[in-house]
C-alpha cells in the first residue's frame, strides 16, 4: 500500500495571549534570520504543552517532533487527554492552520469534520450546503447529484433539507456534516470527536460507514475519547501527551499504554465558590469517594463498598434539584447511570447527597464518575465530566486463575447445586 500521509518533524508553536507572533519586531527578527539563511531564533525556545504547570515563557509548543506515516486504506486512531494537541494536529493536516516547522505530504483529497458545522454556511439550506461542500472538494454538480439522495437518507434530516442550517440542532448539524464528508468520495476522511454529539444509533451508523470507507481503499483519521470505538475501528493508533507522540503501534497496545500512563486517582474534589461548576443558582462545591476500608492506606478491591458524597449550594427556594452520576470505565464503556427515585423541592441552603455502590459488583480496572445536576427530575442543567477517577483492584483468587475477567461488572451471584438422582 502506498503512503498517503507523511508527517516529518512537525511542530506548532503559539505565543500565549497573542494573535500571531506577537509584535512587528518579532516578525522582522524572524524575517531577517530567514533571508540570511539562518534558523528561526524562536524555534530554540518555548516549553512543552503541559497545561497543569505554570510556565516560565509565553511561547508554547502545542505540537513538537511529530513523525508518522499513514498507508492507503488504514484507519489511524489518535487519542490523548484534552489539550494534548489532537485537534491542532488535525487542523494542520486539514490545512486550517499552518505548522511552525516540519513537512507534511498528503496524497489525495481531504474531507474534514473537525467540529460541528465545519464548512457549512449557516444561512444556506442543507441542500445548498451539500452542493457547496462537494464543490469545495472539487466534485462536479453531476457527481454531487448522484450522491445527494444517499447523503440525505444517511443523515436522517430529509424533512429539513431545505431549511437554513442555522436552525438545525447540534445533532442534526453533525448528522448532515458527517453524511456529506463521508459520501462525497474523499481519499482521506478526518473525523474529530464531533460524533459525541450524535445519539447512539447515529454513532453506530458512523462507525459502520467509516469501516466501509476504509474497505474501499480510502484512509480515515479518527480522534476520540471512546476507547471502545477506537479499538473497533482502528488498525493502528498513537497517543499524544503534552504535544508529543507518547507511543505509536497496534491499537490495543497503544490504548493499554495510554491508560496506564495517564491514570491518576482523584477521589476528592473541592471547588471554591468562584470556580464551582454548575449554574448561577446551583453550585457544586465538593465531590468525594469514600471506600469502606479499615485504614486509609488500604487498596480498594472488588469487595470494597464505596460511598459517594456530593455537596452543593442551592440559592433559590422551591427549586427541585437532584444529583445523578454516570459511571464509566476508563476505556469509554458506560457502566450505569444512577439518580434518586424521588424529587423534592429544596429551600435555599447547603446540601449533601450520597449514594453507595456495594462491594462485589464492579470488575477490577479504572473508572470515572461524571456528575449531573438535574432539574425537575428530567432536565440536565450541568454535567461535570470525570469529576472523580478511581481504581478497583483484584483480589487473590483461590481458583488460581490470574487473568482479567471479561465484562465491566463482576457481581457475586447466588448459585446452587443439588443432586437429582444417583442412578446414572
């Protein structure tokens, strides 16, 4: 298979708080070094993109020393934490922004879906935007017409196809945008995390379409936080860490390496009022996981009961508010959602709500808890993603089996065995 994307020594540098390089003097200095055949002096300085630490300079490398190749028909998964540089890389490959240093060689037309509504004109109808996007990709009007019905059917927005897309919901927007990008025959399809906007049924359709696209010899670059989708779709992958490639290779190996390198227990979060998540009327101030262990240094195992405690401030009387949780594995599998069965109207004040997970339910592995603030029992008014992160460890098993049990949950169920008849 031929190489369709080759990236060598790619880097992207930004000056914090500035647009461009910052000053005319800086630009002149860069130009003066360039005309004399000398290296850009600003490439020698700058810090890696670690957003958790305060830097000593305002120059930051969003990406640095990026090298990889993608063959025709491959599906490349790109994973990493928020702020690792994934979207910046895709914008460079899509020619939305230019690299500071490095070379990119691309063979073929690129269709990019980087964020909801990429390439759509809000005043034009869905129909007009399909033809506009096709023209941008270099397709003739007849070629677009031949694909039009298929695009509309896949998107599921036929009733609104002649409505200006500015009136679409975010889900309708991304449905049509993906349908256009996937059906207008690009040699390379670039898809960012935007599929998270769609519902489960549409996400499944998108994954199936991307498999079909790669099966037709076209190349897909797929960015997602959903490790299950990456495993299912991608043959190779790499993960970004602070703007650098942390590892590249077979998808399963890279995901395991990424999770083991990025996992950090966060079993308590406390927010001050100024930075507390929520709304103007509800502020979440504390979230804590309390394992039922004898000593605080004891590890949490599959047998350990867990108590979750959430503290919030309610600023209005007669406000019906509940707290719910979404529990997910670190590989992106939704384990369950839980919320109180009754909804009460609250008075102004500080509240604490708790819920518990019994021991002998969850399997060993890493988990995250996202917190939902629910109004009137139905309307989610805020979601704090990955508020808590914790690990559950296995216990010594008398059976001698040492492998990981399949599944996200591992409940202890009651089993019986009785002798029915000895005459056999």
